[in-house]
């Protein structure tokens, strides 16, 4: 199978999350080397809830000092008048609810350690890597792929390049390589790789070079009129494009939904829970999800429409 390499390179350079000069987002989304905009505490924090570190395999691979962690659920109680929606055990939704949150900082750092100005309410304890690769769409893929590893479903993990070609963990483990010949890339077999999480992480790093906002649709379905749930994401594909992910959902007695929303961005940076002021949020962090064809306004990008909401296809165990 041959892949158009020039197409892939163009994808990597131009189909990331960065705003174009003509469509620059608010100052909160700039790459200024300043601290994150400080949001007033949305609610009093509950005592730190222990994180099940075995559920988040990258924690075991962490090098260096590890901060005190608490779960996303403990960090952000449901807003007054709302309750978190019930979720089934071992689902992607339950797994996201327990994500590890740093308690030492909410300032967002780029992959190279540079502080960025972002509308961050909290930083998820998730490594970014040493290269400018894990951006917005990649962060969504990363979380879904890590969940598959945790659930023992990694053998079925597969995601698409923007070119339309699919990359499977099973093939990568069996030794899949890419041989460049001029402007063409050919899949060839090499030595078999280890079946461990570090190698899996290496596969994802390679995938991030060629995946982006345009490729997410190939691995997901439209949410349509179905109720939102954690793991759904909004995406505006393009060059530039952007994607944000719903991390948790709460509901009031009238069925009104609100969501915690997370994002990566460009350059590759800490995945963070988005905060914002205004009537469209509750407690500065729970975004009200409009019924029907309404829009979701996040501070780093243009409003997302309901028909831009997608849901990953998760393989069955």
C-alpha cells in the first residue's frame, strides 16, 4: 500500500490547531509567554480523592517528581442544581471522570516547558512528549487510545492519517515500517516490537505526525440528536482546525446538560480543562450544552455547532 507522502507532510504543517491570522481567537488562546489567566475558584475543592493510577498507564512511565493528584470528579463537583449523569462501569465515560488532575499548578506548559497563556481551570496529569506533536486532535486520540490500553483492547486500536490510510497498533507491533521513495511512502515489515506501554506510546507519537482534525471523522460517528456523553468531541477540521473533548456531563431536573471540556492546542502542550466567564458557563467551568442546533462557545476558538460533535468508535471487548 502506498501513501502520498507530500499530502501527509502538508497535513502535518497546516492541519493543526493553530488559528490563522484572519481568524485569531481571543487573547486567552495566545501563545504569549505569560502565566495562565487566573480564574476565580468555581467551587470549593473537595478533599483530594485518590487516583487509581493503574487505570492511567502513563503514570507508571512518568520520570521525575510526581505531584499530588486528585480525580477530575473530585476537583470539579457538579454545579448547584445539577447531578453527574450515571455511567456504566469500565466505560470510556467512567474512565474520563477519574482522570488525574494536578494539584500543584493549572498553568499550561508547552512541550518544551515554555509557559503559555490559556483559559485553564486545571491541568490533566498527562505527558505531552518532547516534540511538537500532541496537539488538539492528537490529545483526543491519545485519551481514547490510553483507555483502550487500560481495558485490554489495544489489539483493536486503529486510527487514520489525514491521507485516509489507517495505522493499527497490531501492525505496528508486528514490525510495520514506512519506507520513503521519493514522494511515496510504502509500508514494509521490520523487526517485531515489544508489546508494552512505552512502545504503544511510541506508536501514538508516530501517529500524531500524520493525524489531525481532518482525520478524526474517519474514526468516529456524528453524535446527531443523541444526548451528549463524556468522550464526545467537537471538531472543526481544516487548516487550521480545532477539537475539544467533553470530559464529564451533569444534568438538572429539567434535562439541561452541562459539561466539563478539555483541550490540547498548538504548540503541543498540557491537556487542560477549559474555564470561561459568562452566562454560557456554570461556576466558570461547566459549559451549558444547548439543546437542538445550538452552539457551544469556548474561549480558544469559534463556536462549535451541534453537527460538529463526534463520538469515537470504541471496539467491543
